[in-house]
C-alpha cells in the first residue's frame, strides 16, 4: 500500500471514529426522560426516616441520605 492510499484510509477511519463518538455523546445528552432513572428513590426505612438514594445527573453514582419528617 502506497503512502497516499494509507493516508486516505487513516483519514477515513479517524473521521468515522470521531463521527461515531459525537453521535454517542449527542444521544446521551438528548436521551428521553422516560428511559432515565428517577433521581430520588426511597429504598428503605430507618428509625422512622426514609433512606433515599439519589442518582447524579449522569447516572454514574448513587448517593444515600436519610430524610426525616
């Protein structure tokens, strides 16, 4: 394979990879609210308080706290 063909092939592959990455990012940003998990969910009770699980906006971590009335 000569240098010019190799350069065109690499450019095409990089373009496809970057395009796919952008599409995945946009799909994550504009995901419909129906498929997203709820942010706050009561998962248990502890001494009269609700144990609440909070999901950050990206759905990457769970945080827990007690909510007493």
